[in-house]
C-alpha cells in the first residue's frame, strides 16, 4: 500500500423490509461456510446490496466503487507534471 493511502469507510445501505429475512439467512449461510467472518472494528468498510435472483434467492454484492480509483483522476494526476507539445 502506498503511504498516502486513505481507507474508505462508507455507510451501509438499508436492506428493504421484504428482503431482510432472506438477507439474514444468506449472511448466516455464508458465515457457516466460512465465506464471511464477523469483524468488530475495521478501518475500511463498503456497503452491500441485496439483489433478488430469478430463483427467488438473494445475491449479496459489495459496492466497491469508492474503493476503486477513477481512471480519469489517475490520468489527470499523471498529466499534471507533463508538457503538452
């Protein structure tokens, strides 16, 4: 990690009431399989989305858009010290 790295800690998204029971069950299922692990304190956090599958089950997705740098910002930062001819 670079020394100027700043951890991202985003607020969680609300889970719709209609999906809360299924979301808790899916989280428990993934915890039992050791896919998820409960962490009480972390410098980084990304919100999750609960998306209904065609079968009726849920898919948990992590929104990491804030964690991934914007390519335009990287390009502009690299061009900042450049000379355009």
